[in-house]
């Protein structure tokens, strides 16, 4: 590697933690041309440190690359205790959520900070398609509870998310029980969430 390539590589590594939504037009295109000539890979994917970072940046191409690598720890938690799936749900990125749940290595039931699961986060708002993608996994457990004792259905009641409640109740998931519904109904009534209460009765 020549001196120009070594300098460019050093600069890229020092900037690897910067948000990488870079527009390679005009001057950027010239930089890319220069780095390619010097033999340096300036693709966004090359700057991603791990799967979580790629998910947070909503970089579907990098996510696909990590998933294609069988040595990737697809359930590795970040510094906040969140898995890539949890981060995808919180980013409300349906495409990346779909990519992750399609990979059987991804554990959809892992708990993060506060003992929350991806399903709990999904019912807190965002596109209903994200919840549907999770419900498409036969191994999804809806009986898991956070550190306050709430299930995903309870979270939906707290969020007054009637659409999510209907999806959960219609899913036929064997781990969603009548006791969960009664508990969630109590939560909805406690908070005065009429939409959620109606969906639970």
C-alpha cells in the first residue's frame, strides 16, 4: 500500500464512528474515485463495525452483508443492552426487521435493558408491519415479562395501541393467554385508555 492509501485508510478508520449517511456526489464522487485509485475501499459497508451499527444506520446493504457471514453474532447486544433486532424495531425499519426475523439465528425472544423484548418495543408504536413480521416467527413468545411484570400485550395497553392488540389477539400465538388479556385490560382501565380497553373486551 502506498503512502496515499495508508493516509486515506487512517483517516477513514478515525471517522468510522461518524454517522455514515454520506452523499457521494460532486466532491464526494471525486474522493471516491481517488480512494479507489489508491486501492482503498470507501464503501459504507466497509465502515460498519458490527451488525448493530449497520442496523442503527439503517444500512440494509451492510446488514445483508453481515447476515451473509455465518460467523456474525446476530444477537450481540450493544452498549445499551439492545440486540440488532431491538434496534431495528426502535428505528421502525420494516425492511431490516424483515431481514433479521427471516434469519433463524436471530433470537426474537432475547431481553434487553429493562427486560424488554422486541415484541414489547414493536407494540409501542410504529408500522404495524413490524409487529406482523415478529408474529410470523413461530418461536415468538408473548408470555415474557419486563421488569415491571408487563407482557407485550400489557405494553400495547399502556401505549393505547388498539391495532397492535388486535394483531396480538388474532395471532393465535399459544403463549398469549387469557390471564394476559385480563391483566392488559386492567392496565388499560387504569390509564383510561378506551381504545385499548375496547380492543381487549
